[in-house]
């Protein structure tokens, strides 16, 4: 792992910090990364964070857990969801190179059918109307075959394919290549193209499903769109439209 990461670092001209064990790569990336594209990667995290205040855990040496720094100064604060779109698309596109048919579950979980294969935790620093720094934390289930039974629906690249084993630095490189292309596209005002690719990759788009609000109210509806600011638009069976921010609806 370490020597392949050194090659990766030379190839891309970025700093890669490799740690056997740490608290959370997102926290370390905040301290040690200085240039766009720099990465912190760990075999093991004692305080790995997920979305909605959840923990992210992974057995040592089987999966990918890393954080990278982006400085999307070309985006305004209200356009921050484009970072999430580009990153989740890059993860999906990377999986597809390995015959893993991944989709994006809004806002940025990565699913194969009804099983979660990767998670993304993005933390932005915003000053005034600009995003000065984005720490992109990604956990990808690569070679893990057995999961804690308390996890609702996990899967991995190894479980989804007939391959026994994937080289994790190859997977990281594939993701990095995809992200570089999508991020360039975003910087060249390719927002409409990113929007369209995100919608094409959206899990359950246009399919009837049960949605639950935090108060417990559930209803049947269909995802119709994700708006530029990241809010989801759901149409219920009576034809009424509901618009939610992240955490305001689950499904
Ligand atoms: C989720 O809940 O789906 C997001 C999971 C994000 C996990 C990754 S692992 C690397 C990075 N460091 C963290 O503490 N979290 C992210």
C-alpha cells in the first residue's frame, strides 16, 4: 500500500499522508493538507465519522478510508452542492470501471441495488459567499466480505463481483482520475452537464417509494428532481410537491 501510494503521489504531484491508525482522516486532513488534491488515507480510524452524527467503522486493511482537500473557489457558497455532486459521481463512475453498477442515493450515499457500498462526508469552510476549503471524506467498502449484523444493508466491491480481491490504490487512482475530470468540468462551467449526469445516476428517480419525515409521517411518493442547491423534490400520490433539505426526509 505505502509504496504504491508514493507512486500515486509522484504521478499526480500531490501530498499523500498514509497512517496506520488515526482518529478521523477528515480531522487530520484539516491539519496537514495544504494544496488542492492532497490526501490523507488511513488503515484504521478510532473516531471515523459518518453523516447524521453516525460513526463509520471498517476493519483494518480491507477498505479505503481517505480524505482529500479541494479549494473550489470558483463556486459560491450556495453552489456547494456541486462539490457533492461531482464527488458522488466520481465514486459511481469509478465503481463502474470495475463492473459495479453503483447509483447515488440522495444526497451522496453510494448504493448498489438496495445496499450501501460507500459513504461520503463533506465538510466545507465558507467565508462570506465563498467556499475556501472542502474536506472530502470517503469510505469505500472494497474487499470486506463480512459486516457487523447491526448495519442495515452494507455491501462491498468484492461481494458485488466475482473478484476475490481489488487493489485499493488502483481503486483510489480510478476515483481520483474521475474526480479530476468532473472537477475540471465543473470549473469550466459544466454545471448543467454535472446536473444531468447526477440525475442519470440517481437511485430511485421516478420510482414509487415510501418517504418518512423526521416527525414520523410516512407517505408514498416519487423523486422528481434534485434542485441546484441540493434540495430534493418529491411528488406524493395526490400530486402534491414536497421539497426537503438533507435530513428532512429519509427513505
Ligand atoms: C456516511 O455516513 O455515509 C459517510 C461516511 C464517510 C466515512 C469516511 S471514512 C474517511 C473519512 N473520515 C471520516 O471520519 N469519515 C470519512
